[in-house]
C-alpha cells in the first residue's frame, strides 16, 4: 500500500506547499518589518522637528519674559519719577 492509497498523503501538506507557505510568511514578515522601519524613520524625523520647534519656542518665551521684565522696570521707574515730581511740587 502506498501513501496515497492509505490516505496519509492527503493528510500531510506537500513539501512544495510548505515551502510556498513559508516563503509567503517570510515575505509578509519582511513587508511588516519594512513598514516598521519606515514608521520609525518618520517618527524620528518628526521627533527631531518637534524638539527643534520646542527649542525655538523656549528661546522665544525667554526673550518675551525678558522684554516684559524690562518694560515692567521702566514703568516702575516712571511711576517713581512721577511720585517724586508730585511730592516735590
């Protein structure tokens, strides 16, 4: 009795089909890995851009705080001069 006559052959997947399935699985895995690589590259680029923008905004904020402080000091100095003029008059 041969394998095909006993029915065993029909239960097992032929070797060519196994190789085809493995090749298909590998191609699918390769495609997924490539997609993950592209996603990582995109995220790295976006992260770099966001960090740069954050640095710009922090510097801009510091400059605005400094300008505000200078303006406050000038206004306070003007108020002091006005008070001095009032008491002197």
